[in-house]
C-alpha cells in the first residue's frame, strides 16, 4: 500500500491478438462468490465497489454500492481510480527491462546512480542495491510513516490544508533520511515507499527521462492501456470515475470526507498511477505471460522474500505472491491511497486475473473479493 504500511489491507514488446481483442462476456451464472463478496463489502460500510475479471471465458465485471454518496450515482465498471502501490509493479517492470537491455544491474548500488542521495543518520547508498529497493530489503525508512508527514497528509486538518501541495521525489527521500534505517541492508524485510521513490529516481538517472515517461512508453502504450495514466501533479481523475472517501483519521468512526481531488506527487513513483480494473487485469496478465519481460527478468521478479507476520504472502520485485484460502497462488499487488483501496492479481499462467477497487479507505478488505474469485464458485 502507498499509505503508511504495506499489505495491511490484504492481511491488509509483443501482445497476443487475444489480449487486445474485445472478449466475450463470461456466463451469467459464474462468479457467484465474487458477487457476494462485493455485496458484503458494501453492506459492511464500503461506499462502492468495482471489479473486473479476465479468464478463459472472457471479461466479466460487477459493481455494487455508490460512486457518489451525495447523488446516489452507482459505481461503474469503467471507473478510473487511484491504484496506490500497484504503481510499484509498473516501476519494477521498467527497471527489469533496463536490466535486460544491459543499461543497469539490479546489484548496482543506489549510490552509483544517485550519488549522495541516501546519506545521513546511518543511511548509506553505497551499501544498498537496486534489487534491495525493489524487494523492500533495503532497510530505508518509510517516509509515509513519519509523524509529521502523516499529520500533514493523512489526517483531516493537515490534508484539507495541504491536499494540493506539490512534493518532489528529492523532498520525500530527504524526509526519510532524517530517520535511521530500520535494519542493515539485506538483513530483514520492511515495506517502504521510499524504496520506490528512489527506484523512480534511478529510472530517470539511467534513461534521462522521468519514470512516468518510461512507464508510458514501455508499458502503457504497448499494452494499449487507454485508461491508465501517470498523473504527475494533476489533481483530478479522468472520466468516468467515482468519488473517493476517507475518514482522514486513525479510526473508522466519525465523519466521512470526499478526498477525490489531491496532488498525487505525495505518492510519486510509490503510488501515483490512475487506472481501471480492465487495464489492471490486462497489465498483470501480460506481465505474467512474459510479454513485458524476458524469462530471466520475470524469474527475478518472482524471486521472493518472506513477509514477516504474513505466512500467506511473499514479496518479489514489485510483485506479491499470495497463497489464497484454497491453496491457489496468485501474483499481483495491493494499493491504498486516500479514498481508494485496491488489489489486482493473476494466476502464474496469466489465464485468470481480477482487479477490484473500494472507493473508501477505512473499512473492508479487497482481498476478500480476490479470495472469492479464485476460491469460490
């Protein structure tokens, strides 16, 4: 998740013609458990849910609840939404493509590409590798856990004053550098959004282009992800979209606020992307089918480390391997940002994929919809 911690909501270039062609709808009788999980989430307090599945039967979508609590307008299967940390898979894909092209090594130190950036309070970019950024074994402090940052951008008074601030990647990293590392590089695992802000900066150092330009050129355009954008400082969502809601508090009680409009530079390359459920399923299917990475780089991406405290998840390079309740393994990522909670995943063969979004961030677990789709009926 882009928000303060990861995996909380879950515990918490060639394309085939078939991928690009419109797919027939799945049989109406299917996905009973998925429909039920979506309805249950709304009954438990999520304003609205949208989900899309791609499988050998075609493409199927379902929605429940509202996209606008003021007007009662329903959610749409075509909604654009902020995907949060699902952005990390896009970033890791670009870096692995650059490795395949011989333009960098994942074992390069961060200091090689960003000299002097990771320094102070025990931080040393000469001891941290690009690989350790991507699999969260760097030990670098997560800037979104900083108390001052949280008060300013996650809690009501701060957010309502600062929602349109522009923050640079350098500023976000500098905030993390005020804190000592969580552990020595390579000795443990801890989710840190700072890792992926640095990863985006490495992409620019290697290519001379922003991470947004490289994702657009290398992933979005080849896959024809027409609903996916890297918004930069754009504060609004493309149409169609629903409103996004948050309590802007550490509790799930109290008033609800519309947080749809915000400057996503606060998430940078750790969680900035906007997409749709249809695009996310297409992306993860293409990725796991080897259409974005050579076999060696895809194997690297799927080489995982354990996630402490979560025996059902392991983390690769911008990719989560999750074991569901029925024993099925799926590969994908979760994403959380103000007013938006999402998950997207596919089976290892890319044949069966799901992406789901809740337009509220204080209740519910999109992982229940994931489990229902792959383990239910």
